[in-house]
């Protein structure tokens, strides 16, 4: 079941978590986005990845365009602009 929260609802829920719980959630989401990005890159290159491959193994196979980090503002923010100047919600960084 998918649930969409407002930014305030999300921040309210995150505020009651311990630092360890917040870190776990943020890192879990980040790993998931890195895996999705790597799988899409592999598919675009015609590489078949084993389902058991870790993100590190996938990144070694791809050897380029690795999603290093990303910023999720929770909303479109002019402080994270696209190269064209358009404000973004998500800003991605590659290695």
C-alpha cells in the first residue's frame, strides 16, 4: 500500500524517531535509489545483472555513472537548481 504524506506529516513522523532510526531510513531509501539507478544503467547497456548482486558488485560491473548521492528537498527548491537553472526537488550526484 502506497501512502503519500505531506512534508509536514513526514517531518512530524521523522521527529519522533531516534537518530539511529532516522539514519537507517535515510540510508535504506538512498540504497534503494542507488540500486534502481544502477539497474536502469545496466538495462540501458544490455547488461544482465544477477538478482543476488549487491550494489557494490553492480557498480563494479557498470564502471561508470555511479549514483554517489542525492538531495531530496521534499519540495522543489531553488537552492538545488538544474544546470539550466530550473529549481529541482531531487538533485543527483554521480561519481
